[in-house]
């Protein structure tokens, strides 16, 4: 069971005919570089183009050259001046942060139960939790709306935090259970001999050991909550309570009819760059978390 | 194909089968040694530890789902939420039922077409990228980082970026296609009913191929190097190696990835909502549900559509699980 | 300072703004906080805020400004949710001209508070804002579909301003061909709103009504849309696509069509009045070359038809301070505030008398000529269809879109539409 989890770091298998340094056919090498460069180009081009558009203004926006003739940051200042975009960013950060903390805490406890103890109905419960990750968001929308109303948290960040848990919990539980199972049982036996309580065991002994897995799942949960759209669209009303994706989808201009592409692109770049930085820095961890969550699940 | 390579592929396949079968389909505890009173205490503790998570999940997942199913049997409307009556299956069958609505079936058709196209393209491209990523090369880190970019960008943002690039008047895609002489007149990528669904598929492929590639890469990296060594020694052509060794070995992983993407694609919402709004030509089932629930305020009817979507996905998951189990069993036999 | 003294000082200070005797029943002693949902950002938001704050200073009440999404359908969805949750979070809300039928049951009857002030407003607008005999919203500003044309091009080719769709098609063709021959490859004859959304319903209703094809659903609930004149209207419009209008018009909303017109690449455009100020703005390439007219008739027997748009202000039924909230609405929709908005922001007043105001006409020359267009503007069938209007409109614009994109003939699309509407209306009963 360990082979999959080490995806990012495990032994590298070489694809046929690709012994570095001594390619059998130069064609393969050229093809490899061409294909790789093409994929790299296609992957990053839209972001670059958004960056370029965000630096253009007025009629400059309608000419498609990549390097703006007269670069301006007016769109960036506009985004912050015309609407509470800083507040929206903070909201997204608060929601995503709380969702990550809550789901990791809850899942870590549950992961001990599911990963280290055998009890009746465990397999079935795990299956149910996994199936919760396939729930269509719209299928819980009206029930969730009732819930939000009943708690009196409509149009607050609390509503989004609670709602987003349904998206992240199944996934974080599943991944942490997988990782928890791989830890040696001797650890626990040693702890049991010292008379340590379960919570201490989980948070003092297992959590440090699971740290890499926590970072990976936490990042994925963060991205999921940061990007979430439908709940945020439905459970907030005022501009001040919105998260970034909704703010971007609903960006508008004074007349209400104009399409502010420059500002949309500026906002998109602001939202995306931190995420891209995060992803590039933690790429190995994310890859291992993704494969553990999905291939395992 | 040499005996060596065959032997190797058989051994690795059964190993993959064992891993998949144990970890995914029939999870079992590996170290269930404790017995008696101590074990009972542990089980009690386990329930306590799992309880907060289970409660939260029941509150935000199971309860809303049950409410939706209940609403689907009523004539509840958003404009009068307290005042509704039980109407049985009227939202589903009969003259005014969901199953008689052409719009619903169009949404079902759109969703299936979208899912089929995007998942197959993503699988093919993802396999290609995974093979590239599996090569030791100076480009690999850069390629992996670049691939994570589309995946990390919020769907809403990527929908906006692409809508802008595909803009019929000012979009860079039309600009270059026109300049290259590929098209004679600007194409209305998101408006033309013949094109809009494909534009959406294109953006989805752009966004989800990295995910697919990473999952396939994980499977590729499990293939033991000695398999390739054996094949290389025997001088087996590369295509044959891929077809006879690599593909069978990664098939389980590939299938799991495809199932995951399929279930995800069936629920598609953000992308379509932002790119083409409620247009009937591209409306997915999720978009249809939201339109009925919120835009039209038909809570009962919309819930019926949501329930149908839920059961479709549930049914598909069960079928997929069964099929996968059979595939693995066959591979093992 | 004693409260009474402060109040009288304030009252004196704002006497110039206080109109229509609404310096009413509010005492500083029972000052309350009213939350108002101003939509929009930038200038529009500033206007809304400014007027509301003036009212707050005048009455001593406190204000809370809530900013909902600017996109109309998003805003509607949120209002529906908010109101269905019986939330008192918003007292005063800005409602689109098509919403009174949808939201009517949640809105307060303003007639007792208006004390006859509603008589000054366009009668059609007031009728539109009435739901089952209750006046649920006060008109705030009006919109109507207008024909924008390039006066320089019409002159160059010796074409008159068209009065029928046939004339429009012919001169669009002539000028488009002429300009293209001169090297302007991007020139188009006519741009409008063809995306499958509410705007297409407005456009298509104008086509149908100008051909005397009815109002989709008549006031008595009868579904009238499947008739030969409506077929004719849709066929005429379909013929434009790809000839005088770009195919991409099928995904144009207001701003896309304005983009083409503003860049100087279209002879005619159907749009709302807002496009005037932008076309005449500093730096616009078409500045001074634009005229505004009423939309053409559908042939000799037809009539001029412009869809009514605009916004009103309403009070939520769940407001805890209905009297104060209604007072705010009446102040915001009063002649004084509407004049200010017309002068500074080109918002069309809903009070007919203001169309004779010299200052307003100087700032917006087209307003005077088009008074009749605004007073006779065509309401969409919101009153009769009530909470089902959104569905009706959705099916109507889809039928129009199917015809325009040649997915169906006009006859097929309208027959299918009739079936759908029968289904939605539970066989014309609209219950």
C-alpha cells in the first residue's frame, strides 16, 4: 500500500526508450521537448494573457497584443477602490482558513478511529463518507439553505464555513485514514503503556508524524474552500460578505451594462498568484495528497 | 513479446490488483490484534473520536439531502416557503412532471455529452502528459509546476479568463485564427449553439487534464523499472511495451481516475454558469436545478431534479465500483 | 442642543430639498435605522447613497447601505432568498421593472403612504408596479428600448431615419455594403441584444408588438404568442443574422452591441438610454455623429413599440419600520431627487412633468422628443404571470433564440413555446 502514496518521491520508473543521455532516436527527444513545451505553454498562457489584459485600459483592451503598449495599474487600484475587494480577500482567507482547521481537526480524530480501531460498521461508514464526496452541491442546496436560516447565519461567513465542510470533510477524513493506517502500531502500544489518553495520542503523537500528510490535505482543502462558488453565491447577499470567486463573477461597473474585462482580469490575477505560488512551492506535497486522496479513494 | 516481459507484467498486475482491491474496495484493518474488554473500550473510544466528524457530516450532508428529497415530493415554492403540500410524485411524473420536460432531458443530454467528451479527452491528454512527466528530464519540474497552474486557478476565474480569450470581437483566439487564415469570420465561441458546448469542454479539459495526469502519473510510477529493463533487453518495440506492459499495469489506476473525473463532470456547475449562464444549449443538470430552485423559485420541482441527479450519480458510482471490482478480478485470474 | 431645536434647524436647512410634504410623521425621538439595498457601484451607488443620506439628515433616522450584486438576475435570486427567509435585514430594496409580480407578495402596499403621489408617475409604470391592487413599488427611473443611429452615415448615403423595420433593413444593407466597399470590412448594419437572456425577451417583444403580434400573454391570461404576425416578426429578425447583423449577435448583451457601435462599426443599434451618454463622451469616436429615435414599426400596419425598463424602490413586508422605510422610498422617488439624477446621471425620470423641465432637456436633448416612447412603453407580461414571469421569459427568449440561430423555424419555435407556456400556466390559469 505504500507504493501509491510515495508517488512524488518513490522510485522513478523510466518510460520506454527514454534513457537520459543516450536516446535511441533523436526524434523521441525532440518530440519530448516539443510536447512538453507545448503543454507548458498551453497551461500558463491564459494566466499570462490575463496578466497582460489587466495592465491595459480603455480601447487598449481591445487590441490583442501580449505586451501592453501603455501598461497601467489603474485596473488594480480600481478593483480595490470600487468595491470592498480587500474585504473579499480577507473573507476568502477566513473561510478557507477556518474550513481547513475544522476539517483537519475533526478528521484527525476520526482518522484514528477509522484507521487504528476495528469495529462493526467501519467499512460501511467509510464507504458512506466517501460517497458524501460525490454529493452534487445542488442536491444539498435547499436543505442547507434551511439550515443556514435556522442558525440565523444567512449572509455571514459562518454559513460558508459550515457549508464548505461538506466539500472538504469526506476528502480529508479519507486521506488521513489512509496515512494513519501506515504508521507502525508499536508507537501506539508504547504510548498505551505510558497511559496516554486518546486525544493526547492523536494530537501529540500522531499529528507530528502525519505532518506532511496534514500539509498536503490542508492545502487541498484550502484550495477547495478558496475556490468554492455555489454556496458562496447562494448564502451571501451583501458585497461585504462575499468571497473572492463570487466577487469576481459579479464585478460590475457604474452603468450596470458595461463589461469591465480589465478589472475582472486584474482581480483574477490577484486571486490566482498567491495560489499559484503556493502550488509551485508545495508541488510535491500536493501531488502526493492528490494521488492519495483519489487513487486510494 | 518475450517470456521475461510477460512474467514481469503478470506479477506486477497482480500486485496492483492486490493493492487496489484491499485499499479501495474492501478496506480492512491490518493490525486487529486486540481482543476482549480492552478492545471493547477501544471501540467505544473510537466512536467518541469519530462522533464529532460524523455529526457534522450528517448535519451538512445527510440532513440537507433528506430535506431535498422530501421537498421533491411537495409543491413548495420560494415565494411561499412555509405553505406547501405533499403531492406525491407529481414533480416527477405526469403532465407537469420532470420526466415530461424537454428542457430537463436536454440538460441530461448536455451533461452526458459534456462528461463523455471532456473525460475522454482528459484521459488521453492526461496519459500523454503523465508519460512526459515520467521521464527523467530537466524539464520535468517546470512541466509539473506549469501543469498545476490550471488546476489551482479557481474555476470561476478560469471561466472568466477563457471567456475573454474566446470573446468573438476582441478575443485573442479569434484574432490569431483570423490572422492565420484558419477561419474567415470571427467565431462566436460561447454563443453559437454548435460551438458553445465544445468551448466549455475545451476549458474543462484545460483545467482538469493536470489532475488526470497526476493521478495517472502516480499509477505509472508504480510500474517496476525491471519490467522495462526486461523488455529493453528483449528488444521489444516501444509501442508494444506501452500496450502490453504499461497500459495493463496502470489500467486500474486509470479507471479509478476516470471514474472520479466522470462523477465530478456530471455535477459540473461553475464553469457553465459563468461561461454561458442559463442558456438551454449548454445547461447542465446542476445548472438546471439551480435555475428551477432559485431563478424560478420552484423549490419542489427543482428538488425533484436535484434528487434525480443525486440518484443518477449514486447509481453510476455503484455500477463503476462493481465494474472495477470485476476488472481487477479478471486481471488477477 | 435640545432635540426639538436641532430638528427645527435641520428642517430649515433642508427645506429646499424637502418636497411633496413628506417632512412627515417622523420624530427624532423614535429615530430608527433603515437599511436600503442600493445596487450598483461607482456613480450610481453614490447617487443612491447621497439621496438616502440627505433623507436621513432631514428626518434624523439612521441609514445602513447594503450593496447586493449588480447583475439583475443575481440580485433577484438573492432578494427571493432573503425575503423567503423573512429576513428584516433589508427594509428598502431596488426592484427591476419586471419584479413586482414576482416579489409582490413580499412587498408592502405603498398606496396608503403615497397619498396620491403615484399619480405624477407614468401610468403604465404604476400599473406595472401594482400587484393584485396593491402598489408594491414606486417608480424611480425609466428605461425604454431606443434606436441609435449614425447620423453621419445616414447623411452620407442619403438615407432617412427608418420608420419601419423594412426601411431599417434596406438602409442598413446599403450603408454596410457601401462602407465595406470603401474598405471598412468590419462594418455592420444593425446590432442588438440576441443572447439568450432577459434582454432578448425585451428585443423580441418589441419585434412582436411592433408587428401587432400581441404581448405574449394577454392581460386576461390568454397565451397569444403563437400567431402569424409574431411569426412574421421573428422571421424578419432572423433574416438579419449573418446579413446586416454579425452572427455573434446571438451572444450579445447590451454592452457587446454597444462595443461594436461605439467602435464605429455599426450603423444602427438597439439599446437603452445609457448608451447616449457613453456615445457622446469625451474621446468617443462617434461623438456628435449619433442620433436617437423610436424603434421602427413592423410595416405600414404596425406600430412603434419600446419595451419598458427601469427600476423602482420597494419596502419589504418584513421591515420593522414600515412607515420610515416608505417615507424614504417616497423621498427617493420624488421629483426633486429624480431631477437631480437626470441632470447628473442621465437617469430618465418617471414623472412626466420633468420631461418639460428646461434644465433636464438641455442635459439630455433626446428625452423631450421621446417622452411618448417612455409613456407608451410596453410592459412585459409580469402582472398576469406573477411568480411565473421568469419561466415565461426564459421560454420566450429561448424560442426567439432558436429561431434566430436557425435551430427551428419561427412556426415551430412558437408552437413549442405555446405548449411550454400552457404547461407553465397550468393551461392558462396562471395559478
